C-alpha cells in the first residue's frame, strides 16, 4: 500500500517534544508559573517525567513566541506583561469576537440558544456560591458556544488559536470583586438580543464587554492589586461589587 506521507513517521520522541512544549506553554499562560519567574530545566523535566532535552527545545520555541526571555548568563524567565500587550490582545479580541457574535446572531439555532441559556443558569448558581474557578470555566464555555455558532470555520479557528492567551485575561478579570456579577448581566443582555436576532446590537454588546474588560485589567494591573497571570483560587462574595468604589462598580 502506498504511503500518504512517504518518508514521514511518528515517533515517541516527536510526540514527547510536542507534549512537553504544550505543557510548559499551558503552565505559563494559565499562571502556574509567574511573570519574572525563572524556569529550571531540571525541575520541569522531573515534573513532566522526561529528559531535559525536550524542555530545552520547548524553551527555545516559547522564546520565539515571546512568552519567555533568555537570561544573559543562560536560562529563561517568564516574560513580563506590558500595557501594550494588554491593549493589543483586547484589540484583537474586540474585532474577532464581536464579528463572530454578529454572525452567530444571524445563524444560531434553537439548540445552541438553549445551550447558552443553560450556561447562564449554571453561571448564576456558581456566582451566588462564590466558586470562582467554576465561573471562569462556564464563562469560557459560554463564549466558545457563541463563537462556534458563527458557523465560520476560519473565524472560529482564529479565535481558538488565541484561546489560551484570552484565557489568562479572563482569569484576571473574573478575579476582581463584583466583576463576575457584571459579566453575568452582560451575557444575559447578549442572549436576550440574540433571541430577537438583533445582530448589530449583539456585536456592540460584545465589543463593549471586551473593552470594559481591558480597562479592568489595565486598572488592576497598574495598581498592582491583580497580576494578570495569577490563577484565582480564592472566593469572591456577591455583594462586594461596591466595595471600595464609592457605591459603583467599574466594569
């Protein structure tokens, strides 16, 4: 039988290199290792259960993606964020995701609308319980269903390619007191407009939602009260959204 890819064979080494790269990348993007933290080949190799070579190769690839920085005397550290990084990522999000929401409103079916409604019901339950990590998960799932509903493979692929980068900002935003409640209200408005097939309104709501998130991240980041890559493992309480804001929530 003729081979479809002559001369190409999958080896355990090839798979191991990719798995190691993905594992280190996820650890960085999801905040398991912090900005400015030094990455030690030996430690990561031990945790992953591999030799140091795949880890070293992963570092070089991550350097090209500007997720890590090489130290003058050798080794790597996790790259610090900058204001321009935040503004760039949210600028990309506001364009891609608002357009996806516009298309989704034009094309979504009743089953997908029902799925979105169910995610909001679950989110409301966990917001009341103050279970931050579950709220973050449901928030991500809500957005994923919304963008899949655009029925645009290319657009969804572009959004999904940047998914991990978006995730770290979502963690930062939803870790701020009062923001999970505000995010839930935003999502309810989006769903209500989608049911009415008001595509231009949904597009605007999504863009405003994303740009509001940018302002939250920039404000908290500059104050030093939230590190964007910190995983939020604490609990927030409903009713804290007015705390320290003079009775108004900035969101």
